[in-house]
C-alpha cells in the first residue's frame, strides 16, 4: 500500500485501487448442485437493488476460466468446457464480494 493508505482494494504491486468500504459477504447465497456437472445455479438474496452482478469462475491455479454478468437473483451458469476439478466462484456487486467453492464432476 502506498502513501499511508491502510485499507482498500490493493493490486499485487501494492497500489491502492479503492478505499471504498466493501461488505465481503452476501448474506444469503445458494449454490447448487455442488458437485455440479453440466450447470450450476445461484440463488442470491439481499442484493440491495444491485444493477449488475459479476460472476467470475477461477480454476484452482487462479486463472479466470469463465465470466458472466447478470441482473437477477437467480442465475444458471453453463459449465461446458470446464474440466473436472475444484473452482472458485467470485460474486461481485457494487458493494459486496464473496467467493464460494464449486466442484465440477462430469458424468
């Protein structure tokens, strides 16, 4: 962190991107099925009228493998093209961020 800033979103080089207060958890999120094979559904609540929800899926190496933007509390994500394994789903709104673990096991 540069210039005495002690809180916020920080890039890997140490520069502060934002010092906006962020709530790091959705109060309710349902991710199913988990383990999943062809698709996964997300049911979100208490989004406080967020206009866009960014959903990023990362493999276990930290590489982003899928990105989707949605505008509703119920989302279905197609998992075609993703190999079996453990993934992290990161959900981002204007003021909330959370990460959930997803296991993909194709039949």
